């Protein structure tokens, strides 16, 4: 299949970015991708080749960072679409809030300004469910794209706060300065599923902590899950569907699953690597008590309180999107990637 349209994917060597690049190439698009260093391009091409891409002539690389203007005009020149997937990377922990928030906000605004200047038709931003539903505690109704997380919510991480403020800044830019530039966001819940190489998302730490026994008891916290392949597919649908302009889309598989249920799933379906997965459940009262003294417990309490009855109907209705993977299949595929790429460290 050939497609003369050119798409820029920022952060194409990341867990999600790599999957998006793969699907775009499979659909015949010309793809540009930004990397922080051109030294990283060999890892991406090796992963794509290992996963069935036989012709890399339609893929090109540009070195660019979200914190600097350098090369962004070149990156977007000739592109009809931009998929803004990359997020700022932080190496020093604990983060200072402005270290996380300012680069996230300035990064997406930089993308939008250059996209507008270079005549890009549409930008699709990889946002986060953390910008939608982390302060929605009414469990008598569904959480939808109409919801916004209150950045003052107790227990909200700096990362989730930064994603919320970055998305708000993007929508504000579009409404006040966007002109003809079209914009949409994908607000994904926890992303798991199969990885194309050893570069996985931060969500994988949860499974690693279960598998290596670091999590001595699983708190009874419900989660929403989505497969990376489905998130990539949703980005491309939001990129091309005229009705997606000006819209947010929650990316989530149907239903929810608790941490104890995930632990039980691993013990049943992947017993060979689940010997250290705890069968104990941490009572809610322990988290409630701990939240008086611990920021980590405050985050846990926020997860207990928040509504996980999340609607994915908008993506299904407008974009005809249908998740290919169940929550269980997605989580097991992630575990298989952890094993395949030797990402389980039992004695951390």
C-alpha cells in the first residue's frame, strides 16, 4: 500500500511512538520521526525490521528536542499530520514541579506553533487519562471526555499534573491562536501490551513490582487497561477522520480490573514467572491511615476514591474504533515482553 501523505511522529523510539511508526509504515505513509539523538535511530530500525518492516525507505529521522526550537521547522516541512507522542524526560528525582510542568507545557506549544507555521493540517496529541478522570469520584456515572482532572487533587503526581496543564495549554492555544490548525487528543489509561523492543513504558513497573515480589500485598485498587496496539490505531484514526477535529478521545479497553485480580491472573496464566507474586490484599484502611503521613499513600487513596467506570464509547462511535485486545490479553502480552527482553530483576 502506498500513501503519499507524510506524517511526523515525535518520539518515535518510545514504547508507543515505535508502535505508531510501525502501523503508519504498514499503511504506506511516509513517516518522519524525531529522536533526541540520531544515535537512537539504529534501535528503532532494528526493532521495526524484527517486526516485519522490510522497506525503511519511507522512514526518515530528525534530531529534535521538545525544549529547543532547533530542527522543528525542518521536521514538519511537507507534513500533513503531526502525532505529538514524545514527553519530556526527567533524570533527576524527586522532580521539582516546575522541572516537569514547564517543559511539558512549552513542549506542546512549541509543536503547535511550528505545525501552524509549516502548514500542518492536524496535530494529534498523546495526552493522558490523568488529565481526564483523576478527580472524578462520582461512581454513579461514567467518566467521559467531558471530565477534567483538578490539578489540586490530593495525591495527584507531578507527572499527571504536568500532562493536565500541558493539554489545557494546548486547547487554549487552539482556541485563541490556532487559526486553521486542527487538533485532537488521545487520553489513554494505563498502556501495556507487547513491546517491540526492551524500551517499555513506565506502566510496566507495576507488573515488574508484582512479579519480583516487591509488592508484598496488592492494594485493592481498580485500574483501566489499554493495549499499545489499540492506542496506536486510535491515534491514526483521530489523525485522518474529519470528525475527530476538536475532540478528546479516551483510549481504554472495556471494563476495569483490580490489582489483586491482576496478581491472580499472573499466577494462573504465567505461573512460571509468578512464584513471587503475592496472594495477599492490602486493606483499604491501611492506605487511608497511611495517607495521613505518606504522599505515596495519598496517591493510593486517590486511586481508591476515583471512578473507574470509564467510557470508551466516543472513540467507538465517532472513529469506529474497536479494541482488539482484552485487559487480560494486554497484561499477559506485557508480561511476555518483560520475560522476552529480560526486564525482570528479582533482586532489585
